[in-house]
């Protein structure tokens, strides 16, 4: 089987890239002397990093991608809720429910790669 480092870098880099904003916001909250909010934000980022690595498809090669992505999405959405709350809620942040329309395209990977597994790609390489 060929080296699949590119796929591993894509998984880790893509998901961790999705949490960078929360890391920055957590640090900003700490600098603003809002330690509780900043601490929660940094804890959520740490949880996100943990979940990204623990749900990596090469660690569970027979599990469908959608099952591996669900915990990461869950932590991500909790992190979004934390961010909105740190701004004082949806109204104080100038948001309404339509502001979250970005969620639908963000869920596309659940459908496009959902049933596939890490082993599926390994089987194709042998052919």
C-alpha cells in the first residue's frame, strides 16, 4: 500500500483549521481578563484537537467516515455556541437563525464521503 500521508495531513489540517478561530477567540478572551470564557474556549479547542486525532480514519479503518465526523461536528457546534454566548447571545452578536445557513454546506462531507471507510481506499489501491 502506498504512503497516505497526504490524506492524513488533509484530515488533521482541515479539521484543526476549523478550530483556529476558537483558539484565537479564547486567547482574546483571556487577554480581555475574561478568564472563565477564555478557559472554556481553550478547553473546547483542546477537546476538538483530541477528538480530531482520536477519530482519525486510519485509527479506525473499518468505521464509516460519517461516524468518525459526527463527534468532531458536535464539538465544533458546541464551540460555535460558546462563541455566540461569549458575545452575549444571538441578538447582542447581531445574529439571527439565518446567520447559520452556512451549516448546510458544511455538512456536505457527511453525504459525499459518509459511507466510505479508510479500508475502502486501501482496497482500490490493490486493484
